[in-house]
C-alpha cells in the first residue's frame, strides 16, 4: 500500500488509475489530511513510503508527523513546478534518523515517472539533477569542496570509500554498519574522517561530492 497525502489537484484520479494499472500488486490511495492517511494505513501491514505533496511539508516536524501517521520510515515528496525547499532538504538529509526522504517530480513523461516509481518501490532514492545542482551550490560559511584532482581525496582508506558509497545511496548508519559488518559507532567515525579528508562540511555534502565526481575520480588507499 502506498498512501498519497494531498489533493486531487496534485494526485489526480487519472494518475492513481495509471499507477494501479502499472503496479498491480500495489494499492495507491489518496488522503487529504493526516487523520485520513492514518485510517487508510491502519489496515495495511506494509507501507513502503508515504507519497506526499511537498506543499504539505514546511518543517521537520511536518515530515515526522506525516511519517508517523503513515507508519513508515520513508517519505517521497511529490512536486510539479515548485521544487521542495532546498534548506529543508539539506537539514533532513543531514539527519541520521528516519524518515528518509525521496523525491518525485510530477512534471515528467509518464514512462519516466513510472520508472522512478518502480525504483522508489524498491527502496531506492533518486535526486533529480536540478535539485542536486542546488544542493551542490556553496552555502554561506561552508568550506570549499575538494575537486576531483585534489590530492587530499587520495587519503581516503578503502573502508572510508565503502562507507561513502553507501551513504551516497541514502542508506542510514545502521544499514551501512550491517552491510559492512561494523558497529554504528565505527561507521560514524569513518564518516567524520572522510568528511574532514574531502574538505566538506557534512555527510550530505560528502554524498553529493561522490555523486558529482564518481567512483573513478578517487583511488582509495589500501589502508583498511
């Protein structure tokens, strides 16, 4: 079950019908407020994420309240002409705790939208290029980012590089720890070290650096 928080203007009957036809094993249901979303979700044991009109989300509190109402640890912000507030996204992406945040632009070809929805249903999170470029823009007080040729990036250990790749996929510390066989404390230390070595200010900037430069731009050392 995928609940949809928003009006018919955002999530039209036609869109819901198309989604239901494409994903026959998934139920899509629209609710206009959090109480209705709670009623929709209470009879369903698995809610992979809440699809929500980004106009309904103005603060971190709104995100947590929406996630609680749907009983899920992932929100997907749907938007058309006006993308979500970038500072709000930065704050949320810097947090270690749920909910995770995905993005779904509605002003795209229907075949592309369905492909993005399929990835979201698999637990993947995508950041559209326009949003990514905005997040990459230097913020006031932020240290300069290391470029691909900056030798400091070659100081990353192989383990730090593995951690960086996983957090760039949007995975939480506990998931990174489980996949690499580490404790969450050790993962936090690796993140602290790689942030310092890359010359960025936080884990979001480190993930954006990874996405912008690509794995081939860094040769990790053999140090574990």
